[in-house]
């Protein structure tokens, strides 16, 4: 009798159904450690860019607000773009590695319909933002680049958040708000970039790690 009641326990059935629905509709293998490392890379990248500008005798605020087309600024733009690309590449590599490791622990496929939807919803705002920032570079509106990267990245996170943990959407909202604030204080892109891509990523990553991974 006891075995029969356990096998037909409605509560256990509901828990199992909820678990299966969550696995099928949300990508739950996203690792918080990827956010932590992305934040660290962003801070290091921002410091490297600032040191480079100081080395060539340029201050970030003056460089952003009084941008002129000369060979020194051209070299600085190329360096900063390369610096940002390296930061993004390292972040992606760590993201893939830690997410793959997390999916292996949970026994979940890393590449399925849900992860494809997540990447599509993440990529479209990021691609649009990247193109828009290149246009800003073209028109020498460098001061707007930092806040715009935060805004478009925030939209990407918010858009993709419906396919993974809710914390990703909250991160997106925070990035958008910070980007809008930064657009009011042009010339302080260095500071908001560190806060948005650095500190917020680290805080979000730690929250995700201790909530979903630590001790699970």
C-alpha cells in the first residue's frame, strides 16, 4: 500500500512536471562564474585603455568630449576597439567553458532549441548596438559610445532573460539605467563602463553562483 501511494504521489508528480518544464523552456546551465570573469576582464580592459591614453598624453574626458581626427586619436581609437574586442573574446571563452561545465554537472545539453533562442535574442540587440557604435565612431561622437554599449547590452540581456534565469533580466535593466545615466554625463564613460561591465557583472555573477551553483 505504501509503495502504491508513493508511486502515485500528486505532489511528487507536480514537482517533476515543473522541473521538466523548466528544463525545456529555460536555459538553466548559465554559470555565474562566467559573469564574474567577464567583470574582471572588463575592469582590466578599462584600466589598460586608461593607461594607454595617459601614456600618449591624453585624458579620457578630454579625448571623449573634444575628439578631433588626427593620427594620435586614430591610433587611440584602434587601440580601444582592439582592447574591447579582446575583453569580449575572453569573456565569451570563459562563458562557454563555465556554462559547458555547469551543463555537464546537471546532465543537460548545452545546445538545444532553448539555447538557440537565447543566443538569437541576445545577438540581435548586440549586433545592432555594435553597428550603431561604429557609426558613432564614424561621426566622431566617441563620448556616446560607452553609454550606448551599456544600453544595447542591457536590451540584449533583458531580451534573452526570458530564456534563462530572471537575474539576467534584472542585470539588463540595471545596464540600461546606467547607460541612460551615463548619456547625461558624457566624458565619464570610463567610470560607467567599469561599473556596468565590471562591477555589475561581478555582483550578478556572484549572486548567480551562490544561488544556483554553490552547494547544489
